[in-house]
C-alpha cells in the first residue's frame, strides 16, 4: 500500500521560508515522478512543482525562482524548499506521485502552510 506522508508545514511570516518533506513507502520510489500540489480555500487544486525520475523539474509560474523541488531516492523522500513566501502561498500542500509505466497516482494527506503579514 502506497503511503505519502508530508511534514514541514506551519505558520510563517511573509518573506520567510519553509521546507516541506514527503516520505514515501509501499512503492519503488525511483520509478515514480513526484510532485507538489496545493489547494487554497475556495480554489481548485493546482500544480506547484514536479520532478521526474531523472531529476527534471517543472514549476508553476507563480513559484518560479522562489520554490525548489528535489528528491532523495535513497531516503524515498521529495522536498519542497519554499523561499520568499507570500500571502498567496497560503494553502494545503499535497505530495503526489505517478508511476512512470503503469501511471498509478497517489496523494498525501496534505500539510497546511499559512503565510501571515
């Protein structure tokens, strides 16, 4: 059974930084593209960042230059380093995985990030 467990969310002032972690289990981590999505109150879930099995990355325009996604295949963990946080980054952040062959997808339970002024 695949599990994705996020951690690292919290309350931070605008301009500050947070680092999210997502620990995966029940799957072969290196066979999965990984990512982070977020959902703000009253809004649809949106892509934040993706990282492929080969390490290629893709970011939403709104976070380019501020957020960095990375992965540690030895630790079965994907990270999201968030710098220069803005009020509009407030959301629940979800870890995501998609198997590169069978296309199975899973989501984590989410971690709250709140940016205050």
